[in-house]
C-alpha cells in the first residue's frame, strides 16, 4: 500500500496596522531574540492559541465536574504541601519516623 504524501502546510498572509514606534520596538525585540519579526509574531500566536486551548479544555472539564469535589482536592493538595514544608523545616524525610 503506498504511503500518503505529506503536503507542506499552507501559509496565509496577514497585514496588521501598527504605529511606527511600536513596529520599530517589535523589530528590536525580534532582533534581540535572534528571530525575524514574522517568527516573533508566529511564536506569540502559538502561545496565545495554546493558552486558549488549555482554557477551553479546563472549562469543558469544569462543566462536567463537581465544585465540591474540586475544592476537596485542592484542600488535600494544600495539606500535602503544608506537610512537605514542615518536613523541610525539621529536616525529616518521608518514611523517617524519627
């Protein structure tokens, strides 16, 4: 069976209007980061979309979940973190009863 050939991703062109000073500062930032202005904006778009996707997944899960159960899990986490901090202050390790 022949393998399907992978086509290169299609690219779109987007024109945005920015004040000259902001454009200049963005070019300097891109240069400082060693990337093109296009790559800088592409990276920002990727981060923003990842945040949007994470929030969308969180909201979908929250809609299916129970607030009471969620708060109980957070309380359990707080207790675990408080216990860890106490062990760190006293120098005790897990499983060490002395």
